[in-house]
C-alpha cells in the first residue's frame, strides 16, 4: 500500500491552498472552537454553519437563526451565546442548526474550502480517536490546519496536530517529510505525559484566564469525549459517528 502523507500548517499565515487540493484537511482550534463544535454534535446539534465575518453572523441572526459568535473571547452583542463548549448544551442546541463565528477557527474552515480539498473535518482532543479512524477509512493525504491566534503560531493547536500525526504514522499507512509535522510531533512528545501543565505555557491559556473564560480548559483537553467527527458538507458541518 502506498504511504499517504501528513503535512501541517502551523498557522493561517503559512497556509498553502495548492497543497490541499484533493486532500483531507483537519481544522484545529483547541481553545475553543473545534472543541465546542465537537461538543455541539455530542449534544445533538443537527448542523453548524461556520461563518467568517461577524456581519454575516448578524445577518443570520436577523433571519431568526440560532447564533454563537465571539471575538477575542467576548460574546458579540447580537449572539445567543459564545465560544465555550459549555455554551453548547443539549437544552440549547439539540436538533438545532447553529450559525457559528469565532476569532480564528471558523474563518480557516472557509479558507480551506477555497482550496478544493476532498474533505474538511474538525478535530479536538474530545474526538481524537474517532477522527483518526475517520481519516484512515477515507484513505487520503492529510493536511493538519492549525487556527493559531490571529494568523500566528500557537502551542495548543500544534500539540494536537502532533498527537494526530503520531497516531496516523504509527498505523504504518502514513509518513511525513514535513518539518512542521515533525516539530508538532516533538511538541506532543514533550507535552503528552502532562498535557494540562504543558498548556499552562500557552498564550491562549493566559488570555482566557484574564477574561475569566478558562473554566473549560480541562474539558477541552480530555480525550474521546465523543465519537462524532464534524464533516463539512453542503455549506455546513454535520456530525458523523466514527
């Protein structure tokens, strides 16, 4: 069997659309967008519509849609709720479609879409095993796309990319010659035995603490909370059980 490749974009500033055509693109924004998306499907959401611009989210709200939207951690004034996975409760979202707009994560979904990949999925520690199973079944080259922070590198997304890359390569069906992927795996190796302590170094951890939004960090770092993989189909994310 021909080995499939794993490459990593450490931030949107390093994104190369031409490398993503026909591949599986994994969207990563651990604190907090992709963790919230995974939680939404675990709690019964019908679909999530990711939008890049706050104005677009506001227009959806004017049409009567349920909207989750934030910038820099703060809930936007028109939104029903914000970006914490704890906002995506069964009471709020079960059987509903949610329009979602965040500082970093939802914008890169739309960036990836322009590259015409074979598939776009979202990943977090909450669905890491299901994500790897889904990727293996779909038998394509993989690009791990880290949201970072306002186009800059961040630790938490890179560590997660390393965890996914390690699992894929250990299957024997994947390989990498990508320095970014090797760097991500090295960071995962440094972090994996005490992930919570390692993430204390992350700038986003400090941002969330300063805004008293850090209550969800332990939740976001737990493994395999859900077996749903959010997959982008026909303009929206849907939850596929894996």
